[in-house]
């Protein structure tokens, strides 16, 4: 029987792009959060953690309003960059970044906070810049946190549903990711296809998590 | 000549302290900052290194100005030529001993120089080990070498021997002394260990609550009070035993237990665990008609 592989491919693409962009956004954020003594820090932490407690549909609803061509932001994005974020793949990426932000920032922040200050200071006194210190001293000594952040963001993006449905809808090849495809197949009473998608997701999720725990156990031993 | 003037309001556990010191270190000297914890010793080192910013300050090293808050000069730690040995050594756990030194050298890799250095510090057999697998003394040695390989203008040592046992500490004191002799780097040590200070320093600055209370050679600073011809020791009472009309006290002084006799009057209010002063009023001169 024929099964459409496109939703799976689309899901992996979405999760991959989201994770890479999240690392680039999450690392500076985590660095700032570990260093700052600003009064604004708790506010920033609360905003970043919102997606953990908020129903994805709430987030999706507001993003839908914000991105729609009728709103100021939507119009701005469309006029300046020609970006159409509603019912489109780029929209899903932006939504997923916001949705998975805490899953990247929190492990990185914990990993950075666990490193002794003296490591960073020693690197500075040895003449190395902040960037060199980050790449050669800080990141290599927080590999478990880095791995946790990457994998959790990837897995969490694969598992999102409500937000994708709200801002992406169900456009084949554009926004129909696996979780949406499952919903779609069940609605059309096509249980066999839903089974296949679901079991693949289940195995994928289990496999990823198992890998994280195995690798982290090995990393913990080498230090 | 190294000139340091700093002023900074410190928030300590016991409240606010105003750190204000003016220090001049002759070139190639070995100087010690001495004082109880909370006196601001480590903060001074970190200000010299550029890791902590003072409210007001002036630092000039051999004619080069590193910090002048009035003229808004403030070199970052990277531009200050310093060697810093941290209390926890701060060796990079992801790098081997050799890589730690290489990172400090900052060049591609001058293998010849590295080998020489490792050999001189008798560390070549450990070159491929990662720091967490080394003993405390070995880590200390690597940290010291890593701070010195860049031939800094000033070497800053933050209680480098405090985590080691007595024997190791003595070995490393000798080593620090020899390294200072051969590298001739102006050195500022933070310590509250008298034996260390006596063996190593030319000059002592004694700090209390952010202020300098005394400075000079070890004999000058400690001479008046501590080098008296009378015996005066601080110890801890371990046991009080009744023995007929007197009491026998076991007192721990340094690593030795001393037994002494006390009268019932003397042991009043005394319990095991108390800190006591043990002194002898002996050595009175004898006078005889001739």
C-alpha cells in the first residue's frame, strides 16, 4: 500500500532547520542569562519558558494574528522581505523556534552555569578572546548540555502539533508535517496510514532519547 | 616597578567593606598579600588581572599603564601580560597537559619549546594525560607552568597551595621559589600561611578589611608580635583529664599534641574544642653578685 513519505521528510527538514537556528539564537541568550545581573533577567526567563506551560494553540493563535497580512508585523514582513509566514514553511520554522526555545536555552544555561568561572577567566588571562574561549574552552566542557539542548529541541519540534495546525494548516508539501498527517488520516478514517506514521514517530522519539542517555552516560565517564 | 592603586566597595557576607590599597612592587620581587578571608586579597589580584573592575584605580606595570579610571584607560585581561594561577587551578578538562600549555603559548605549536618546558618541570610523562586524572600537586605544577610560559610581566598566585597536604605544599614551595629564581617574574602571592610567606616572600602586605595595616619584610611585619623570645602558641583543647589535684590537658598545636598540667582554676570554663593560647614565661635572666 502506498504511503506518502513527504510529511516525514518535511518534519525532519523542519526539525533540522529549527534546531540549527535555535542553537545560534539560544547560545547567546543562554550566555547572557548566565552572566547578567539585570533586573530584566527574571522577565526574560519567564518569557523564554512560556511555551512549556502555555497550550500550543494559544501560542499558535497569537502568532497567527501577528503574522497575518492584516497585522502591522505581517504587512512589514511581507513588504520588506516578501515573507509570508502564515500557512507557509518559513512560518512553521519561526513558530517552532519560539515553541522550542526553552528546550534549547535551559540546558545550555544550566551547562554554562555549572562551569567554574575560573575556566573562562583563565582563558582570558592566557590572551584568548571571548569567542575563542567559548569555542575552545566553554563548549567542549559542556558537551552533555549541548547534546541535551540539540536533541530536546529536535525531538520537541518533531512532536509539535497545535502550533503547526494553527499557523500552518494542512498544506501537502508545505506545512503537512507528520503530526498533522496523522490527524488528517484519522479524520479520513484511514487508520492504517495513521498507524504507520505513529509507529515511526514513536520509534524515532524513543531512539533519539535512548541515544541521548547512552551518549551522556559515556561523556560523564570520560570526565 | 609595578604600581597599583585601587578603590572598590565590596559586598561581603558581613556587610560592605571599602577596599582601598596603594601598593608598589619592585621589579623581580616576590610579594605576598596576607590577611584573613574577606580582607579583599583575591579581589586585588583579579583587579590587577582585569577580571574585576574597581570603582577607581590606577595600575602601571613597568611604565605601561593598564588601568587609569580617570583617563578611561582599561586594558582587557587579554592585553595585560599576566600569569594567573587560580585557587582551583582552572586547567581545561577537555585538553591534555600539553594542550593546556599549547593553548597558553597561543602559537601554532612550538614543539621544541613545549618539550623543554615539560622536561624542566618533569611533566613529560604526564603530557598526554587530562588534568582531572592528575593529583592535586601535579595539577598545581601544570597550572604554574601554564601561567609562566607566556613570560608574563607579573605572576599572580591565588592561594595556590591551600588545597594540598603539608608535604606536597613544602615541595611546591621550593619549586615556586626555584621558578621565581629562574624566570625572575615579579610575583604577587595571596596566602594566609605563615610558613609559605616566610619561605617565599621578600615583601609582605598585611590586609585587614580592605585596608593595608602593615607592610615590609616578613621580619618587620611579623617581628614585633610573633617573633618574641617567649614561647606563645595557639592550640585547640582535645581532652581534659583529672589526675589527683591537677588536670592534664591534651592540646593540639599545629600537627603536634602537647600534654600540659593545669590547675582547677585554669580549666574553669574550658571545654574540649576551645581555642587556647599556650605560653611559657621562662627564660628570666639570673642575676648574681660578682
